[in-house]
């Protein structure tokens, strides 16, 4: 309850700051928190003076009495997200927010333990399972997949990779199957979900060993789909394809202790790529730490690599780092 109240107050503050001020703040908020905050903002059709004043007093000691907010919050939130995240990213995020406003059930699933969700859906038809997983965060979906048997994992991933749209009626049927966990879609337009990209994002969070087994099974069924998923995946080793400027940007957001553990499982070429983008002193210290670091469990290495990949993907999404192979070969000056 305390967390919900904090998000509500933050949303009120964003509205009080105005579009330009709110967009500047959003640039420094994590993607997950941006979505939480924006979802609440779109529900605030009118905020009374008392709530505004209380919020401003909490955040700013110098704030006096607030003013009543009576604005088009949909338009306000869309404009803030566009200024903060860019047109394409903001449009996709805002669409998902509006689609989820009447879907409290799927939001509840996002906060449930992976094992609880897996128990809830494991005996449903794989098409239903796939539809549910593409509505969740890739990391949570990968955890749920790991709790399925091998056949269900393969079948579900294939269906995710070939899933492109879902009709409103299908959502309504899903709502019945999940006992109102999902609300029926209110619009007659089709909703684009799933696809190769969604499958690749989920695969990115699966450990190397089970990932390879799953990929081999998908290749047995359809090698073309497997190749498309592989092309969309971004692994720790793929960091080597990022240019030097991008590597330097990434290093500013990563703790040295985490990097040491992650590099224990990296190939020599990637290690050198990262070390050459450090200062001489920092690189020497990193080499010494790597030499002195004893054996590290593979699970620990993979865990740290995943954490770093979360940072890297975030920087790629906000444009701070160029995705390997997507830069068009242009030079920077």
C-alpha cells in the first residue's frame, strides 16, 4: 500500500510539473518505473487541490497551496513520454498502458511469483500459455518457461515466435480461462503481440545451457524460425560488436565488482575490448583483480552477465548506445 501511495504522489507531481518538467524527470527514471508512473498518470482525470498541496509539501518544502489540476491526462502523458523517450518508444508504451487500464488481472500476474504463474497456466493449451507470456516481462516469462517440461517449453516458444496478433474475442476467451485475470479487449482493432522479437527477448533471459537445448528443439521443428530468433537475440558476447564510445558509456553504469565476475566467463577478445576502453590505471587494476579472483560458479557469472545485459539493453533502447550492426557503418566525430 505504501508503494502504491508513493507512485500516486509521484504521478500527481508529474502533472503539477507540466509537460516539459515532467519529461525531463522521466529521462532519469527506469523503464519499468516509467511504465508504472505513466499508468497511474493516465487514470488521474482530475486531482483535487488538497491532494496537489499535500504532494507538493511532501516533495518540496517551499511549496505552498497547490492548484487544482483539471487537464487531459491522456494527452499530457502522451506528450511527456514523447519528449522523454522519443516518438516511437513513447507510442508503443502509451498504447500498452491504455490497453492494460482495464486489465487488472494481467498486472496482478506480473507481481506473482513465477512458480505460481507456472502452476496456474501449465495445463492450459500452449497457444493460451504463449499469449499470456507475451503480456509479461521477458525475464518473468523466461522464469516461468524454465518451470515447464521440455516439450511445453518448445511448443510455447514456437507459438510465441509465430504469434503476430490477437483478436478481441480471443482475449475475452482468455479472460474466461484465467478466471477474469485478463479483461476482454474493448476495441475492435487487432492487437499486435508476440513474434520473433518477443521470443528472442525471452530467450535472452534463459541460462546458456537450457537456452541451447531449447534452441536445438526449435531447430528440429523449424530451422528458419530458430535462425530468426537467433538473429534477434542479444547476448553478453554480442557486446563486442558495440563501438568504443558505446562501451565507454556502458562502463559508466556498471559496478566494477559485477564486471569482474561477468568477465570471468567472457572470451579473451571481449575482455580486451572492454579493458582498452578503460583508463590505463583502471585497466591494470581490473586485470589484477581478474587474476586474483578465484574460481567463480557459472551460475554467478551468468547472473552478473544478465544484470549487465539489462543495463546494456536499457542504454540501447534510449539511444545512448548503438545496437551492433544497426549503425549503418557511419563514423562519429
